[in-house]
C-alpha cells in the first residue's frame, strides 16, 4: 500500500495441524483416553462422528444452523454443562467451529457472550478443543475469531481471542466429497475473499500477503475442478488449504468492505455467508482497483481473468468467474427488494471494524451503488 514499514502483527495458529485424506481418524489417537467428549455438528456432519475414533463417552449436539445465533449458543452451552466434557470437537463448517470455540471457552465459567464480545476478553481457562473442517470456506479452524448472530440487533457479534485457537485442526478432504457443487462454489469464493480482502487491505502485511497469495492461487487452480467433480481429492485438498490460509489472514489483518457489505445479506436475507460474499466480490474488487492496482492485477491473473483489465472488464470477469461456478449472482433472485438497499447500505457502512480496513474510502452512496450493481 505505502512505503512505510508494516505495523507489527501477531500470528496464532492451531497447536497441531493434520492434513490429508482419512486424517479424521487421527483425532482419537491424538485425544488419547478421554472421559467424555462433546461433538458439535450439523444434522449432516454428525454422520462423520464415528470416524473420529474417540474413546470414552461421546455426546453429540447437532442442532447448529447455517448462521448460528445466540439461542444456538445457549443450547450448546447447556448441552456442554450436562456433559461436562474433557474435550470439545467442532465437526462441521465455520458455523459449527465458531460455536465449538465459544463452548470450549465458556461452558465451565461464568462469562457470557456479552462479556467476551470484542477483542481479548475471554478469561482463558478452557477445555481441549479439536476442530475438524467439513467444508473449505471460512478457515475457522485456523483462527481466533467466532461470529454469532444477535437476532434482536440483527447484527453479528465478533469474539476474538487467542484462547479460541484449536489444540488440533484437521483438514481431511474426504469429508468435503459430499458437499454439493453450489455450496462448494460459494464457500470457495468465501475462502478466496478472505485472502483477497486481507491482501488488498490497509493493514496488509508482507507475511500475511504470502498466505493470501497461496490461498487465492489455489482457488484459481482448483475451485472449478472441485465444483465439477466433488470426488477430486487433489482439488478438494487444495481448497481446504486455501480456506486454512484465508483463516490465517483473518487473524492479524482481517477482511474489509466486501465482508461488511455481505453481512446484511446474511442477517437480513438469510443468504449463506459464502454466497453473500460471492455476490458482492466482483463489485468491490473493481471499486478498489484504482487504489491497489498492482495487487488487484495479481489477483486477476491468479484467478484467470487476464491482464491489463479496465475496472469494468475486471468486474465482468469476476462476475463470469462466479457465474461459471453456477452461482446466482443477482440479489433480486435471492429475494432482495430494491427498497431494502438503502438500509442495507447504512448498516454495512457502519461496520467500521471492517470498513476502516478497505483500501479505498467508501461512502454510504458507494455501498448503495454496489448493492444496486448486484441487484
């Protein structure tokens, strides 16, 4: 971005990371003799629980929706207090792993979600935590953040703490074979957006740039392949790595306007997070291009858009990239009403923790322009 020295960053990663086909079975070996385990999952991912090879008493809580809210967290905490687990396992996508982080950190203490919202407010004692990713998207297994929707406020509560980092993270591509093409596409674009938004960020850092580059290049290489053939182990593993790298980008640098503009689409229209990001991605990429031209050109080349593109051509190429993956890119097709867009814009613009990271200044009118272009 500029010639000044980068600000200092702190990088947190899981204590142990296992990558490869069939590695879900390592969870039991790593855990050893465990009295009781609470596995958090969705009704779909709970089917993998036997593959964890856990000893002792295993309890399953699988009532976690796509966008977990405060009620979901309360129910999961209640389940944990009944089980009194020695180990918590998140077995699912970002939603499940975010809930698992908070359950491991909160079930055995008196802190509430309100007490820990924001950075570095988690007290610190916590149950052992294993995160087993079943989608390649959020990179939640890599990171220190958990997001929960507050239904009353209609906004996301972000908790950030080193105490949320996993003791063990597992990236087993076989768990993603059954993810449907549309979900593969949306979550893949989400992983890419984490990398791109951190790469072109005001707080960009040379070390994080390295992870970001590896991430968006892998998406360029493998996402279309995985959408076409869900059982392509190499492509699935490439996307899991991209997702993990995106998760690392989120810690020290975080996302920017793209994610801020996507959030109201999740909380208000209940669009899956990855799809919301895909819909706004082309427009934000092009909006920021004049301020971060070199880095944007690098992204465009890695994703196969071509070189020396105008802002308009860049936006069109990114749209095509997403459409070719089978994503429905118009907001109106997802139930948005044109009259809602101004209130979405005010809401997105107010998410300063992300908007302030954006390389180009965005006014409320600019945000509205992006929603209109995506409409």
